[in-house]
C-alpha cells in the first residue's frame, strides 16, 4: 500500500510540476504583455497630443506671442485692441490690399486720453515696436477724450476703422500722407475729406503741459512735427492703420472676421 502511495506521488509530481511551471510562465508573460500594451497606449496618447500641438501653431498663440514678445502691454496697448488690429491686418493682407514687402501695422487708440502716447507703429516681421508717440484727434470728436466719430465732410471728427496708407504730398502742413479708408460707411470718405497723416505743433508734450491735453485737428490723425518725416517714411506705401475708439460697440467691420483671419493665417504658414 505504501509503495502504491509513493508511486502515485511520483506520478503526480511528474505531471503537476510541468503544469505549475507552465502556469507561472503564462502569468508572467500575460503581465508583461499587459504592461507593454498600457505603455503603448500611453505613448500613443503622448504622440497624438504632441502632433496636435505642433501640426499648426494656433492663431491665438501667434497673437499672444507677438503681443508679449514686443512688450506691448508695457507701453499701454491693450490686448483686445491689438487683437482687432492684427485680425484686420491679416484679412487686408490676404485680400492683397497691403504691401507684402512691408509688414508694418500702425495702431491708434482714441479711447485713451490725448495726454497718453496712443499711437504705436509695429514691425510684425521682426516683432519690434518702431515708434510709440502722441497723436491728435479731430476737434469735433471731443476735448481730451474722443467720444464722437464721423465719416461726414466738415464734421471735424475723426473716423474709426481700417485705413491703408497711400501717396505722400507737400501741403499746408508740409510733408503729408494720404489715407484710404476701407470700412464702408465708417471711414471710406477719408480721401474726399482730406484725412491725412501730417505734423502739427499742437501735438507735443509742451502743449499738454500748457493746456492739459493735446491740440486737435480737423479730423486728421496729426503727429509730432519732429517725427512726421520718420513716421511717414515708415508707414507710407500700402501699410495698415487701425484706429480704435471708445464706442466700438457701434463699429462693425468686415475685416474683424476672426474665423477668416485664422483661416488666412493657417493658409499663409502652410503655403
């Protein structure tokens, strides 16, 4: 009987030991495969995320990068005004209204006091600010603050919106630069109204100190006399000017289509 039990134990060991080893090997293999599968899923997610981020730089990131790299917040230009100006610039450029060799954007913010330097000239290609200076509004628009805007002749008011610079000429204010307004019903009569960039003695820190504000024009964005030639040289020849005001809720422009600007931006970087 004992011999039979020992014989049975030997037989059991012979058959059970390989089965146990096979189970252990299978369990280890399953654990490794499952772990590897999880790692592959993690890697795939990471790759997808990176691809999504790097496939196309976003339009929003482009805006914020330029705004921060130039340091426009530090010189008083708010991001919402910059965003509107650059949106219009991109759309105007895509429609071939602008000089492609001269990526210069001029922003004037008439929602600010005339005592502030509220004109910025930006080189978008090199991401630098070229000038930040004073600029006058029309006498019909208000005293220190511009609160009224018009497209009507003899109103002596400034007009909001997008302009494209054109030819220079010598007039009663010396060297001057003609502007064409591109927002219908808002500033499209600028040329007929003789709304131009010109220098004026009342656009100076001295005038502010004496009168508590800048002098005012007949509707033109007048600039400091000593900077007139430099400003005109930089922005002449089909560059973009955007004039912002404090009643922008009433201002509408086809060039402020952000979706179109984003599509134009993506098309430009992929072409």
